[in-house]
C-alpha cells in the first residue's frame, strides 16, 4: 500500500496490513505511521518508498517462493500474537477499567436530591396506557 509521507497518512490504522498478515500474506508497505510498528523489515514484511522499490520488492516476492512463505508465516504469527481478539481483549479491558475508575461517580439519588422510584419498563412514560 503505497502512501506518501503526509499528516493524513500518519493517522491511518494499518488495518489492511493486519488483515493481509492474518491471511498469511507477505506484506509490502510504505514506512509511514503505524506501518512501522506493524511491519518488521525482512521479518514479516518489506518496506518500499519509491516506485522502483515497490517494483523490486514485488519482483523479489514473485521470484522467491521460500521468502514469500517465510514472510507470510511470520506475518501470520505477528497477527496472532499482536492483533488477534485473544491478544487485544485484555488490553482493551484494562483501558476501559482505567477509564471507568477515572470517571467520577455522581448519582443524584446517592446525594439525596433524588429518591429511587419504582422500576418502569423500557419505553414506559409512567402515565396511563394509550388506546
């Protein structure tokens, strides 16, 4: 995925890279933004900047099936250990728990200004049923 080095590109997520890696595909990426955190040059993918580098990397993968298989297997491993649901769920849970702990708990009824009322069903207005 060729990308220029602009502000917009630094905010991109690398989702396509992760999807291709999960499918055991060797990736070629521009060394921009999060791509630098996802791809390890020569380990699970390759970087290319110029058009000539893109052509060279594509030709390299086309001509070396062993390299293609090795990069693809390492890419799959990276996807499983860093970006899978199993890997990310504990991180997401920790972030949400930290955010919940920071939020002040302000319940009006706990301060005495409101009293808990009778439970109402969802959509109930509290009035008489409509006909």
